[in-house]
C-alpha cells in the first residue's frame, strides 16, 4: 500500500516571529523556514513503514509558493520516494488544503494519509480531520503509536489526561503528535540523492479546487507584553512575595 | 436563531471546559442550546440543563456515540447544525478532533481555539503558539468554532432550567472502533489543567536530579513540566514538554528551574499568571518574562524552597 505525507513550510520553530507594524502579517523576509515539526514526525512514521516493508511508496505533498520545493526536497532526503507540489500564490487555508489533499489521496490511490497534528504557524489543528471528513475515512489524530495489523491499524492517541486506543480500517487519515517517534536528520548522501527524485508540480485548478480563503484575517497583533518583574535576593523573600504579594501559594 | 454548544463529557459528568464554551456562546446571542451525545448520558444531560443561560438540551442517546468517536459524531453535528448560527465546542482534544470533521461535511471553514468574540462573525485567536493574535472574520453563514477554555470564564450552574429534546441519531461513517483508554494515574495534576506547574530545564543536569523538580512539585501539589532541552537531554519523557511543539499551559503559578527561556519554551508558558525563574545564569532570557527572578543554584535553592513551604 501507498502512503502520502503532507508537509508544510513554516517559519522555523526557533525563530522569534515579528508581527509587521501595519498588522498585515508576520515578517517573513530573510527568516529561516523549515518543515513543520509535526510533519517531520508524520514523515518519519511513513518512512519507517516503508523500511519495514509495510508501505510500498511514500509520496510527499506540499502546497503553496514554489519555495515549498525546498521542503519537499527535505522530505525526499529523509526517505520519501517522490513529491507533489500544489503550486499557488493563494493564501491557503485548511479547508482548501484538506480538499486538495483528499483529491490527491484518491488520485494516487493511497491507503494511508499522514499529516502533523497541526502546523506551528496557524495552529489550526484541522487539516487531517477535514481531509478524513472529505474522504469518508476513519481518522487517527494526535497519535503517539501506530501499528499495522493486517487490514487494520491499531493506534494510540494523546487525549487530555491520558491515551486512547482505537482500531481503524484502512484507508485512514493519521496525524502525528510529538511522542510518535523521533525524526531522523537527512544524511548528506541522501540530500544529494533527493535532488534526482521526481517532483511533480500541479495547480489547484488541476485538482478542481478553488483555493480562495473563507476566513479573512483582518489583523495580526502582538499579544500584550508582560510587565517586567523583580529579582529576589533569596528563597525566603521569594516565598514571602508568592504568599503575600502574588497570593498564589 | 440560536447557538449550539457541543458538550464534552466522560459519559457521567461534563468536562469543565464545556462551561467556558457556554460563556463564549452567550457572547454571541442570548439563546444557547447544548448537544449531549453519548450512550446512557442522562446524568450529563441533567447537568447541562442546569447551566445558567442554557435554554435547551438536545440529547442523542445511542450506543454509536458511547466513545464520542468523530466518525459517528460529525454526521450528527452536521444533521442539527442547520438550526443554528454557530456551533461551538471546547478546544479540548475531543473538540479539536470532531469539529473540523463536521466542518468538512458542512463545507465550512472552522475557526480554531478562539480567545475572544468581537462580533457574530469576527473572532480573535492566538497563532504562532500565542506569539501573535489574529482577528479573523468568517464568510460562512454557519460558524464552527472551538473555544480556548482559559480565555472565557466558566458559566455558572444551578440556576438553569433548560428543556430537553431528543434528536435522532445520524448515520455514522464506518471503520473506527474504540479499544481502550489509559488515563494517567498520577497523584499530580495534569499539566494542561494544573494551577501550579514546576518545570525543569537543561540546568537540572541529569535524569536523577529531576527528582528535585518532582519534590518541589509535590510540595506545591503542582504538575511537572520540562523544557525541550530537558526532554532532548533524556531527563524526562516527551509528554512533559512545555513549549511551542509541546503543551501550551497557563497556570496561576509557573516555576521555571534551570530553564534558560528559549523562544520555543516561552511560547508555551508566557500566559501563566505568575512566573518564577530560578537560574544561576543571571543573563538567562527567562528573567525577562519572570515576575520573580532568583539568581541561584537550583540544587541549593529548591531544597530551601521545599523547607520553607513545609513551614
């Protein structure tokens, strides 16, 4: 069976984002971009299934500007076999992305559609669930463990306060949480090899999807800054302050 | 038209975040209904009917909803949504799991984890792990929303006297079945629900030394967290991680021990009520967000702190 993995190009998680002063968005000029960390985990899981012989092919998909090719090359270096870029300058939102992913998953006849549980830029945590809704497939979200059991999957999900185990029929949509695995780094030889792997470019129109956003972002603002605190000289003062001033203990 | 709140519950009682979601729904209009789906959920429905401001409880009591799987629940939400202007759920793992799936069935762009209501179609939501606040406007006639519980007060209970209406079950999507759950059996509170959190970073030094952090947490009846550096160093498991790629927390008191204050960690805890930093490096960025900073070796300061708390 084939697996598809959606990978998003986002501002690197170590970058302190800066909101543009006119509130129109986040400064991206000269900012380091990387693969969304949750997508790295999703990709790692798919590649491990390929290495175990469970999955025959791993297809990486990204959507957006042509610069997303970099993210796809990273995915190919980690172990994806080929890549598809849905190229568009539209402001892509989860509804359109999940619709396009569902079209691609059907076109490529994949059995497993992997995503990160959320992207660290819009923090929406929607795309996997919506793709599952469009496809009519079962969904295993926020996964901390995944086992293939013949025609089914046994998954463990991170839920508030613990874990939940589900049995899912294949095909299914799966979204990765932090504990699912520890993603590898691409080796230099694999980075070189990735340059020769196939990368197909399509447009939203090719997939029959209108990518226009339904949510209008009116403005983006910095959250209120924390007022500066004080230094305390010793533990006794700290305890006294927490007790009588902050009243939190 | 009214607003519908999807109840999060464990089959016996409502999860508290449902009450905060009712408050967000009441900010959109005076008529708020609650949907309680599940199997044998009479007690949950009665509890929901007593929430102040709720005028009707829709119940759908059917075996297919026993474990609130989204494959069953999303079609039910879609079947009743036409009666409402807004459908809201708490941004718990339950709400986050089911609402986008329902949105796909309804062809609506859902709005995740709102922290404020501006008007009936305009909402504020944190993005970039809370490092920016986006004001978004929905163009859809129906709005599907998840609500960040810490951003709204809990609705009162006891004064409500909502009517009950049973709604028919909807066809579930096949293919998912529930096997089991393992809820964390810790005497300590859960990280995202704790009032006090004690977190350790790379400065704790070793896995063994993390016992100090745990001892302080126990002295305060607090949850234990960690920075990504501490997780990467193997001191604690991944699910302790507070930060942009870990858990986002907002306790009333956050005590950061041996944590330098990397951006990715600050993103996960800077909405805490009071932040205390204990670090021997007086230049550590954590001191810029701390209400109380103590420049000290945590190996000395934490035992002293535990002693002082016991007195």
